[in-house]
């Protein structure tokens, strides 16, 4: 292999979505509020398909099952997951998302869902953009339930202003919501389980109130998770957990971004880069295969910034 692997993006309509992802080179269906573009996904109901020359037309699951050592590296030969273990998205929050939580590992099976830990990198933000993450200090389960009954849930949420370049880790169990005006790169466990506890009293795309999952949410929320902070834009470590490792790097010379015997998933945040004879635009994700040769990434501008995602080698 002598070029990076690219996948076809999958646009997802959401009631809170908009059209901002077109500014980042994404092809969007006309007239639809697109809230998510899935860049790498290996699920029964959604599959990334290769668009680059080698392996063209194959799915991400094909590569994970049949070309794992060649594409992803010998470090993952014994990985226990039958599917590629992370899901990568771009989010456009033209409106705020529901207040929600993802079930922690010790509760997910009991609740009939999948655990989900994720990280958000803020690619673009309006001047008044914010998020909600965790609870305000002093909010107990009892207080929270009372606020649910009286319609005052928002007063329990820890609100944080955010700026482009910052990031925040969202472990499963952390109550959260994305505010309007954010374009986010989200890297997460391969899960699609979300429990909504409050949806700002709005209706869905069908004009009906969206379903809430009060019992599941209350069982999942970490009621000792108070007032987390965002990571500043100068911090190169975006996330490091048992599911993924994400760094922001400043690239001034040609460099191999892969760990030893492993792949790397990369995306430029500001300027085009070249790799394996191809030019990759900002916000264009590309997978650098473990066995590829001549796969250094080179900047086209004096200082180019990239997010680089890898998987832990222990599984």
C-alpha cells in the first residue's frame, strides 16, 4: 500500500442540524438539517465504504475482518472486538442537542444499550457557543429528580463557554448537551446508545415530541460528576483512555504519524496536507495503513495542525 485510505462520508439528518458542514467540504443533501456526518463507522446499520483506489468499494468491516494486520497493524491481531471499535463523526449543532447521557459499562447491558465514552474537539464555534457537561456542585439525585418534575433541569447543568481548538472528554455516565453554534469532531466508542433526559420541550422532525428515557438516564448518570473543565487549545493531548488516544500536533516538516506496527487516523484542522501522493483537504479524514510505505504526512503551509487518533494496543 502506498496511499492513505479514505471513506465515503455518511450524512445524518437531525432536528438540531444545519448546513455548516458544507463549509468543510462535506456533500450534504439539499434542504435537510444535517447534524452528523459519520466519517468512520462499522455497525450493522451503517458502514463506511472505501473510496480510495486500493480496497475501493470494500467496507470498514471488510478491512477489520480480512485485512486487519495489513491495514491496522499486528498490534491488533488479537483485539477482541468483531467490529472496528471506534466511530468518528463531524457534528453541526445549529440548535442545541438534548440533555443526554450514555450508559456506563457496568450498567449498559442491564439497560439494553451499549456504553459510550467520547471526546469532543471544537473545530468551529460562534462567539456565544457553549456546552453543558456534568452537574453543578451540590446537585444530588433527589434535587435532579425534583427539577425534572418541575421543568427546571437546565438549572442543574454545568454550562461552559467554548472556543475553537478546545476539547472535552465525555466519559459514559456524564450528563451533557451540545449548545448551538458548535462544529465538533467527535471520536467515540462504537456505540449508538443515547438516553435523553430532557429535550428543551421541542418536537422532532416528524412534529412529535421526541422520546425521553428518564429511568435509563437516572440509572446511568454519575451524580458525583461536578463541573468538569475543557482542555485549552494549547494542550496537545486531546484524549487518552482505554478506547482511543487523540493528539493535536503541529506539523512543520514531513513526518510519519503512525505508532510502531499500527495505523493512524488523521485529519488536518486548517491547511491541506499531502500523504502517499495525495493531497488531503482540511476536515478530510484519512487512515494511514500500518503496512503502507512512503506514507509520511507533509504540510503545505508553514504551520499545519492535525488531529491524530490511534487505538491502545491492549485490548
